[in-house]
C-alpha cells in the first residue's frame, strides 16, 4: 500500500467545503427534479410524497451531519486552526454520509419511473445491520479469551522468576 502524504488543515478545510457544496447541489437538484416532476408531469399519490419526504430527510440529515463534522475553527485573522473531520477520508464517517446522499439521489431518479424505486430505501437498514454484524458483533463473538492459558511448567517458571526478583531487592 502506498503511503499517502499528510494534508494540511487548510487543504482539508477547502476539500471539505467543496465536498459539502457538491453533495448539497446534487441533493437539491434531485429533489427539485422529483418534486417538479410530481407537480407538473405526472400525478403522484400520497405515498409517493411520503417516500419522497423520507428520502429528502435522509439527504438533509446527511448534509447537516457532514457540515457538523467539517466545522472548522478559525482564528481572528481567518486562518484555519482546526479543519474538523476529513470528509474525504475513506475510513471516516463522512463516507457513510456521502453514500447515503448518493443512494437517495439514485432512488429519487429511479422513482421517477416507478414508485417501487423507493423500496431501495430498505438498503439503509440492511447496510447498517451488515456493518454492525460484520464490523462489531462477529469479531466480538469470535474473539478468544484475553487471558492466555499457561501450562503448569510455564506457570511455575514465572513464579520462580517473581520470587527471585523479590529476593534480589
């Protein structure tokens, strides 16, 4: 694996601003397209509006959470002291927010053709369950005990060493 160069706080701050702007614009455009399509091109039922509201809330929550993660601390002169969390770090929580926004944008576009596209919203609890089970529950359940079981010979040897240390003092 190639070692990545470290980024400065100013560079992280600028990339975070671009990331939040990009995903906010994508979210706004997809919501505007879906809503205007429901208003002017086709007749949408109340369930369509409910599913649209759920997907819009997911997008809004993810964007607001990304903004709170990337909240920067500036000094009096406007220099960046702390850029906040790096949203473009592949191992950070910002990636989950970006994935949520991308998925809801795709769902809204697919739902223009069929209401059944909103069933893809079930991917969120499915993915969360998978991450929880694979990342936390299984390693915890399959982990061995922390204490190493020693045989009698090793235990006696360690006891003798401890006794020698006590006598030497």
